[in-house]
């Protein structure tokens, strides 16, 4: 018989739900079964996609942007571009879509209203990329300047010279810093409060122009991908390089990670291989392509014909050029969700890669 007080009831262990979810997310990406659903999203070629809360926005190249449900693959809304101006870049949130159209910024409200500024085309240099965090949008320009617009007063509030060459990509942080990459191969960190760049992050390798950049708010690490296939990692607390690795023999067009994930990111580019990379060390952990066997199904709710394929993993030392091109269409843009990666291909198709535990 136990004496009173001689033992104590064990307290149930607290489970960190977010940490648990991230571990399962990583395990599925690196070891899980891969199913791919693919459909024609546009009648003309397009190259960009953005994903938020089960919705996917596609465009750049076509004369419309389309907002899709990732549950039904139904086109929820379509946004036409004004006149003959071409869409350069875009992003969206719950209430609006913000696009860089020609040399102006256009805002589409989800209720159908649209505004555009500056009032005349050509009042700012050619923009090559755009990102926004309310109330400001940052445009990276061909002349090496970043122009900051107040989206509510519709005025240019700042011009910051960040590079000696064209700005090719941008990433914004929640603490007002923004990162810009250039065709000259450099990344700068700028603070609008100081009205100037605060650091220039240089590569130790002549690694081509910066093609894509992303920032992980959780770890304060920034990642850049180049035209020569290199991915670099920078610690923004110390403004120094952590690692640099060639993850692909060709251009890396897009790198992404889940917002709260500090372990794995995904990279894709011209060779069509989806690569998962260790954020801390830069090692390629897994590489995936499509299987060549295809079945099709008609989604009755959306009237979209969906191709179904399996994904398969390939070894790191495989000769990419010997793999059939139809199983690795060029990846122009990536969006990432929980156990899910969406890829836009430089054509008309969107692919949704779903990863599940075997």
C-alpha cells in the first residue's frame, strides 16, 4: 500500500503544437509520398504565383490575373490589366491585390474597384520588381533605386539608391528593413528610416546575378539565389554570410520557406528539379521530379481538367540532362504551404505538390 505523499502524479507534458507541426512538415517534404495535381491556369504563358490562406494568385505574361481556390481549383476571380500595359510583379492580401503595371502601381480591391498611380505612365524609371507591407509598396527599378510609395496618399515618399545596376528582386521584413538583389550579384539591406542602405552582402564567389531573395523572420536569416545556381545564406543580426552552396547547375528562379519553418526551404529553377535545402548548412536534402505517367480527372465543381501524377525523388549525383524534360518542366516561381508546394511553370500550368507520410 502506498504511503500518502510518497508518490506524485506525473504532470502531462506540454506539447509545442507549432514545433510538432513543423517536424511533421519537414518529414513529409523529405521522406513522404508525393502526389501532384496539375492544371492549365491561363490560356497564355505566365510566370508568377503567390499563395495565402488557401488561395493562389497567378499572372505576369498574360493579360489577366486569376485567383484560384486550392481546395477546388476553381477560378474565384479574374482581374484584367489596363490597356496595353504589362504586369511586372504582384502580391495580395485579404482585401486587395497590388500590382506593378508598366511604371505604375495598380490596386485592385476585392470588391472590384481599381486605382492606379502615379497618374501618368513614365514618371518613374522602369520597375523590375515590387513588394509591399501596408501602407507602403517598394519598387525596385532598372536604375538601381528603390522607390517607396505610400499606397493611401498615392505618392512616392522616398527614393533610396541601393545598387549600381538594376534591382532584380526584393524582400521586406516586419521591422521596416528591406533587402534588394541586383543583376551585379550583390544584396543590400536598407532602412527607410535612415534613407540609405545599411549593409552590402557580398558573395565570395562570382556567382552570377541575384535572381530571387527571401527573408526568414523567425531566424533573421536571408537567402538569395543566383543565375549560376548558387544559394547564399546571410545572418542579418551580424550582417555576415553563413554559407554559400551551388544547389543547381542552372539558374535558381525561386526560393521559399514556410513562414515559421527554420529548418527547410525549397528551391526551383530552369532545370525543373524541386530541391529541398537545409536552411542552417545549405545541403540539398532531397530532389524531386514528376513521374511520366499521367491520369486526368474533371473537377466538376470548377470544370477544370486536372492531371494527376506521382512525384519521385532522384539522387543528388544524377545527371539532370539525361532525365526527360517532360518530367521536369522549368520552374519559374514557387509558393509554399504546410506539406504542400505550388510551382508555376514558364508556360500555362500550375502544379500542386502534396507531401504525405508514407
